[in-house]
């Protein structure tokens, strides 16, 4: 049997996750996933544009979230609120008064830093140095913190700083931040000096104006989170969709934050997208629902096939004034374990504040209890771009094949892949392109397809591997004789001869989003 063997002899040898953020950034640019914004004008810091394959992947992540939250839960409905909101919204939510970062400037270089980030980076560096020392001494890194501190001076220093920093953060004691920066001799990376200003608070909201005449214009803010659009619409949604507590409102939309430290690609952006759900419950039942949503969201993440080791819960020791429980789902990014999603029990804070500032009642009549109350809220909030980075970090692999050749492969879950199937005529003549296009027209109903006739078949397979296309269909001369094609599988590089009439069914079954949804809600 003839196989179009672009890579048939190159069986797999070693597979390694790409661990450097820089490699992910380069891959995203080269293969049309993500470009720096306004690049021809030298970029706009921490703002990014999604390219042809990036936008497809992003849309599939949204679809996975939306279907699992809204389509699969009859007590959750959707909303698409405006980015502009009445300015009082931000007074009521507390963002005007306290949505800020502690900043510190180096007087010599004039470079501005987040004081909390300087301290956290110092802790990480000291721990890293300490761990190297421990490894040299043959001490297990799984030993207790106490043992590690005893054996390494740097590790002990890291723990001391961590304790002092946590205490200062809990007390919002920014004077202490500066003292710690000085005590631990943190220097500016540009000037190398330790000549620091005091720490000041800097509000992260972007302001703008609505109205034609400057003096009459209303000061507005670009929303820093999508959640408030849900809170102010609580009664509109509850009444129009006839929702009974417990119920949720889900939304996907843009949010804007004037982030100061924004050097981590799409991990921390100034314009980003959030996928948030607010779940309204009876007062007193919120901690039970908090537990349920924590488990539900972790299952959603694990359904993507991630290893248990790359995801973990992180309990907030210091709770925001409106919360009575909060945990993050952290993912092991190339920059370390970091927040991917927040799950918060927000009590009745937001609805009560909006009630107070608007003078409108935001209550629910619970017929079973024959009682009016302000519902309590559990929030699940995940950054879409951060989820994109997680998928890239997890799926981008470099394989060394037996031949010694390396293969870059993005082994995305097929339901998320930007291109589901590529149709490739082996040569550009003898009627093969026409036959390939016939097949392509049928496959368009299965998902996004790709057609390419240029270059050797092996090279075309490699390009499809790099953008994560799970299947390639190769049309050759035998196809014209017996209506069969080669189905080549991205992950194993295995090839199988199948009848054209089978292609849409086989590919369709594999790329179906329901495969993921079934696992996520099982
Ligand atoms: N409504 C709650 C809220 O906004 P948050 O922890 O500030 O909570 C929720 O943000 C999620 O939004 C985070 O877990 C993260 O995934 C994402 N996120 C926050 N700031 C971001 C930024 N500057 N760039 C990209 N994603 C961000």
C-alpha cells in the first residue's frame, strides 16, 4: 500500500516541553498566533493582536468555556454588557478608591517599579540561589522549609523576607515595603543604584471622556473587570429570564488595566479578556457553593488533559474586604506557578454597594422562604489570554526524532485546534489538486480546513504540526484509482489509508467539542 511518507521513518525519540517564554513568544509571532500591537510603530507595551491562527484558538477556548458554563447549566444564562459604565459604578465597587498598585521609582534611572513585585522577585531569586546550594550539598529539595533554611543562608534569608513582606502586605504598610527593599539591598536593573523614592499608590483604571464639549464631558473609565456589568444587571437578567436562586450570569469581554509591570507577554496585559461568572445564592449557603465551583472549575481545566502536577489551588491568606473565601487555580507557566483563575466568595458586598449608591433595590424574593434578601455571590473569573498562554505553554513541544531531526509540534486538544484538517495534494498536477478541493469542500462542514500544494509533503506536514493541526489528508495518484486517501495523525505521525467517504465522519468525531465537554462536566 502506498503511503505519502513525509515522515514515516522518523519515529519519535524524545519529547520535551518548551520551557522558555521567549520561545513561545517567537513561535506565536512566526506562525500567526500573536503579534505585538502596532508593531510597525515599535509596539504598544503589553498590548497584543491575535493573528489568523491565534483568533481561531482563542475562539475555541471561549466556546469551550461558554458551552460548559452556559449550555451545560440550565441555571446559568449569558450577558454581554457594555465596556463603558456609569462612573458611579466604580465608586460603588471600590475601584476608584482602592484599585491600585504600590509603585516605587529609582531616582537615578527614573525607572518605575511595582514595589511588591521587586520584593517577590527578590524572594524567588534568594530561594533559587538557596536551592542550587542545597543541591550541591546533596540535600533533597523536598525537605522541610526549616531544614532547607538551616542548610542554606540564602534560603533562610528568603524565608525571613517572605514573612516580613507578607506581614507588611496584610497591613498595607507601604513604608515597610521601602524599608525591606533597602534592607535586602534591591537595586535598579538600569542604574544599578539603590536610590529609591517612597512607595506611592497608583490607580490602575484607564480614564476617558464621553461627550463632544470638553467642559461638559463625563469622566468615564474603561472597565477593569467584567463582573460589575453583571452586578448592575442582576435584576434585569433575573426578571427577564425568570431565574430562581441559585443561578448564574456568565460573560466574556474585554477589561483594561494600566499595569505597571507588564513584561510577561500575554500573562499581564493592559487590554485583555475575561471569562467571568457570578453565581447568586442564598445567604449562608455560599461556602458550600464555593467548594462546588472550585471542584467544577478544576475539572474543566483537567479535562484538557493536563497533568495534575501543573495545576494547583492557592488559598488567599489575606482576603479582600468583600470576600469570605478566595482561592486561585494556579498553573505552572514557564515563569513559575502563577494565577490562572480566581474563585471568590464575594458575599453580598457588590449588590449591597450598588443598592446604596443607586438608591435602587437589588433584592430577590425567595418564595420558598417567603423572604426578600440581597443574594450572596460566588465568582469564577479566568483571563482568556492567560488561558491561551497556558495552552501554548502546555502544548508546544520540541521532539527529537530517531533520525536526529527535531520536530516542533503543538499538540492541542483537537477541539481547540485552529485548523482541524489540512488537505494536501501530493503533487500540483494530474488532477490531484482538483480532487483535493472536492474533499476540502465536504470537510468545510466539519471545521476550519487548510489547503496547500506547495513544497514537499514532509515540509507541509511540519507546518501543520507547528500550528497544531491534528489531521492531514493527502491525496495521491492512488486516490484517483480507488477513492482512498492517507490520513496522517499529528501526534503519532502514523498514517492510515481510508476511503474518502469515511473522512468527514472520522475527523468530525475526533475534533468534536463535545469530547471535551463530556469530560468537563462528568
Ligand atoms: N472580577 C474579579 C477579577 O477581576 P482578578 O484576579 O483581578 O479578579 C481575574 O482577575 C483573572 O483575570 C485573573 O485570574 C487572570 O487570569 C486575569 N487577569 C487579571 N489581570 C490580567 C492582566 N493584566 N492581563 C491578563 N489577564 C489578567
